[in-house]
C-alpha cells in the first residue's frame, strides 16, 4: 500500500465533495489529527479500523493488496484450494451411492457465485452443499454465504435432474493454527448456525437419513497426493472445551466409515 498516494486520494475526494477535515472527523468518529495524518500519508501508528472509518466517511472502500517476495500469491492460493478439492474428491469417491460435481457456478435473479462441491445421493434424494475453506477471513460472510447457497441449491440442481428431499451443508475448514484460533473466537455463533460436527458428516456420507448443517476441520495434506500442503504438518493441541465439536480425527479415512 502506497501511504502517500492513499492519503492524497482521500484528500482529493474530501475536497471534491466540499467537506472539511472537521466534518470527516465527525462522520468517522475519530479526531481531526488522525484525518490530517492520513491525508499526509503518515499512516504509521494509524490502525486499520481508523483508516477504514475515515475512508467510509468519504464513501471509499480501501483495499489492501499484499505482495510477497516469494512469488505469485494468486498461484499459491489456487494451488492450496486445488489440493483441498483433490482431498475432498478422494474422500467422496470412497462413499457408496454419492456422485458429485466441483466448482458449480450459478446466477439466479442477480445472485451469483460458485459452490465448491455439490454432492448428490440419488437413492435418498439427499443433496450436500460443501464449502471448502483453506482459511477463515470473515465469519459473518461465511455464514451468509452458507445460508444463500443452501437456499438456492435446489434451484441450481434442478437442470441436472436432482430434486432433493433434503439439503445439507458442510463447511470443511483446513486444519491450521490460524483457522483454529479464528474459529475459537466465534465458536458459539458458528455452532448456532452449523451445529453438526465431523462425526455427523461421516454418518451422512455413510447413510443419509436427516439433513445436517456441519462445520469441521479437515487435515488433508496426507490425502492431497502431489498437491500443495494446506495445513501445517505440526501437531497442534488446543483446549478441548474451546474447540469442542469442531475437530475431526487427525487422519480421517477417505472413505465413509
């Protein structure tokens, strides 16, 4: 992020809108001193929250784009996601009666997106919407996304001849120290929306009976043959009470038993 350029942009927008620094201060809930420092490009010591507040007061959404000396971040993230898809495919392939499709895009009345995996159990007319998360960024956005895809799933699959009697959702999260820490902070909220765990997922894959809404960690580096590791290789222990119900066994069988 170019601090001086960002400050100059915000100042230019403020002047274009005919606002004073005092007016931006009041709208942002911060001090005139902070507004002046940001406009001067002196962001050292300014929190991201304050920067966003000042930008929001000017109807600006600042975007932080990280760069990395080690290479192409986009390629790295895509490799991690592809490894997760490979691991999930190997797991579902071992489940009798299930067929699945990866990367299912949809556009329904202005609502657009891509479902990571749709799995269908024809014998019981059970549909499973799978969301793969290599990292957790925004818990609220995750829950909103899950709700929307569960609601739209029957319409998305209608042209495939899949007419579900039940729709389940499973958020599979790559097992990592950072993801565990982030989810632990929101475990009560997450469990209110996604009460089921990895044990319920294995039960559904083995014999679909009732729909589930599940969230669980998935350790996948041992499944993603030839793929980039998604989770760290160190065994990380956490208090059972903090992450109760979120954890699957360290090396779950790729099958359904």
